[in-house]
């Protein structure tokens, strides 16, 4: 059974735009035509592909069609680039700490060398692989070593995190013996988490035999603002050593001791032979290995 390209293109347009009406405007057809195409694709699939919410959402059955549509678009762009230099949009997923520390320089070099723009999706490294599975992105920085179906994997290195706090905060909550903090102090001192899925501080507390549920928690869901909150003494947290080493050297932060938390990272991308996507992978992998070790 063949899957007409206009049907999967319509599915992606609906998901990107969030509604059938918006997809109709993008594709210059009527909303009725959009609905008919989606129903035709659902008949081919034998399953429901869209949840009619606001915005609409893809069901799991839609993910292979979304990946297929985006891969077709990538291959089409590669062909057109040889003729007229068409600009490509490459959606990528990355965790916030990589985005704040090492991920942007290779994208800058790529944009200077290729007609490409990037659509970045930020999520925790434990969840970015899901964006590959759904077809939302073409490549992702992830903590998942096992390849997503239809993808290939390259090791990047590891982000190393250390527990730090502003000096005044450390004196208030831990006294002079910063590296000998006891369980009672750690259970009372405010923690800064990135969001509700941030497990780094929880892992570190458990390694110190501290009940993580007892510590009061701030949540600051932006990497640079997260680091700023720690520098300002809002709470203690684990920061990537790429972010914390210079403030520690300047005396703006102090280390709280305990074992560092090391998060191995991997690059996963569609297993499609695309010169552009391969160039993206080469730059990102090379930068990561240089910076992360």
C-alpha cells in the first residue's frame, strides 16, 4: 500500500499549525479538504491519527507518518539545494544545559556554511528522544544510548555537575564546614530545581543519605536564570562544571562537596542519508567531544 505524500504533508501541517483551519491557510486549501485528507490517511492507517484538542495532538499511530513526511521534506530540500540553494529548516532537540554551554557554536558555524535555519526544542535529556520517536525533530541530544527506531547514535561525552552555592547562602545554612554538611542542614536548606522533572539535586541528596522530599524547592526553568538564582543565593543546586568553574574560581560560588553527578550524552538522528543532516551531526559531535571530553 502506498502513502500519498500530500496526505502526510497535510498531517504535519496540522500538527505544526495546531488546527485544521490553520493548516488549510498554510496549504491554501479549504478546511474541508484538510479534513478529507486526514480521514483518507486514517483509513490507510486503520487508526485514529489526531486527537482533536486545542492544539491538536498526534496519536502514537501518527508518529511513523510524521517521520516519513519530514524525511521526505529533508530529501526534497537536499535535491533543491543543488539547483537553487533552497533554505532548509532543521528541527533539533537539546537539553537546557547543553544549549546554555556548548550547543550553539556549532549551529553558528553551520548557518554560516549552509542555507539552513534551526528550530530548537528544549527538553530534559531523558525526554528528548521522545521527540525523535514522534517525528518532531530530526536529531537530538539525549541521555538515551539505545537507538530510537530508524535512528543512529553517536556518543558525545558527558556533562559533569557539581553541588554549589553562594558563599553567604552556604554560611547561613551550613556554617563554616561547607564540605561536611549534615543531613539536617541539607533537609532544611532551599534547593533550586530546573522544573518538576529535574532529578539531579534529588540524586545528589540521596547520595548523601538525605531524604529529598524534605528539602524546600525553588523551580527556575531557564538554564541561565537557574545559574543566576544560585549565584544570588536563592538556593543551592548542581551546575555543569562548564558553568560553575569560573564563578568558583572568582569566589562567587563555593563547592558543597559530595560526588559529582555525571550525565553521559549521545547524539541521535534519523538514519537518512542527507548531506545536510550529516553536516549537522559532524559539527555537533565534534564540538561536544572537544568540550565535554
